C-alpha cells in the first residue's frame, strides 16, 4: 500500500491511503502516520483493507508523508560516493566495517512540491537523492536479520546540503549542524511489498532519476548499497531503542559507473571533475533552480511519486 499525508492546518497533517492510480485517496482510520506506526499491528490491516478511494488527490495539498519525526538518521551506504567525497574533501576516515551514520534535523521534512528557502547561494546549495525507511519501535540490540521486519515503510528523500559548510564541519570531528538543513520527501510512503521484487536484501533496487532544471543529471540504482537498510537499522539500534517513526536514510544513491549514468548530487559531479580535470566546472544551485527526483521501476511506474522542489531566497 501507499500512504500520504495531507495538509490540514496541524503540524502532522491527515494520513490517507492512496489508490493504485496515485490520484485518489481514502482517509485513514487514524489521524497521522506517527499514530499508525505506533499501533502498526492494529492499523496496518485496516489500511490494507481499504478498497474504495473516493477523493481526488491534489498534489499541492500533499505534505511529506512524515512531516516531522522523532528521529532522522542518515547513512552513507554507497562506497562509490563516500570514497570520492573523502578524496575531494581531504578527509581520512577511520577504518571500520560499520555503517557510517549521523543524526540530522528531524523536526521538518519539506513537502514534495515545496519551495525550499536558503539564506545565501554562496553556501553551495546541493541536492542529494536518497532512499529511506521508517520503522516501528526497534528494541536496543536487535539483529540486522530481525530488523527487516521492523521496516514498515520506504520513502524517497532529497537530503539538502550546504557544501561550503560541510567540509569545515566534518573536519572538526564533531559532526554536521549548519551544513545539513531539513530534507524533502516524495509524496508517498510505501510498504515493502508495494515494490515487489525491487525490494530485496534490504535495498531499493530502482533507478532514481534526477533532473536539474529540466535536464537529466543522474539515474543511479539503489541496489549497490554496501549495507542494506536492515544493517543501518541495526547499527542505529546498537545502543538505543528506536522509537516508532524513526527515519533512516541510505545516503546519496551512487553507482561505481557514475561517469556514465550521472550522479544524485552536484558534489559528486564536481568531485569527478576534480579527479579527472583538476578542478570543478559544475556550479552549485542558484535561487530559482528546480530539482526533480523520481524513482522508477522497469515498467516506468513511480511508486513514491514525484519530488520536485525549487530553491528560493530566505
């Protein structure tokens, strides 16, 4: 099933179940996605039983599926992206087999068609196309294998970044604050079975098409994650219980052949240019620029819908 949240004047909106055509909906039996996740065993069968979708869905009235969350944890699970960024930024990472992860802003997830405000173009405004999962309550110490059953929903994310601030913050060794503003989410959160065979080994095996100002920028596939989402959830739960509604991201979707298929963020494109040509040519985003992201399956279907956001001046 696919779920969405409609704006209704409250911080968490109204949860709805979305028809297979993506254009109609039925009101859910609970008010919010957070409530559904906290009572998933009861609410999920009620949602799955909905077979009539009488209302027309207006894309402009759709909020992020999870407009705010108790916790947002973002990984960096694609080695081709991480290795390139470390090289370009001059960062020597600690050698570890564990997933990389940081805790980011969770009090806001921008709506799929939102204009996103930034204070200054000179900060290096960048998009990052990712996949993410939303879990129910995960007890501390849950194994990766058991974490699979705690993944209740899958989402598509734009992890906005300010690149001129990222390098200096990373080098402090204390983590990101200013370089990582709130993310955006595509309109639909989907259950794993909605993806069929494109959900396997804890990975979203779909191409993520990214267009910048109407031009294709990348089409990386989510399958080559070095750690599956179950591994990321287990890593996050090693020393803490995860509350229902925790969102965990994959990091920038990236493939080793990024020179051929393109990238899911500008920083990766600039990194390739630095390695290949000695300096970057691609500029970061300007006010008025638009980024569009859409994960598609082999039949051209977009299970998460379209995430299209414009950069504007705060």
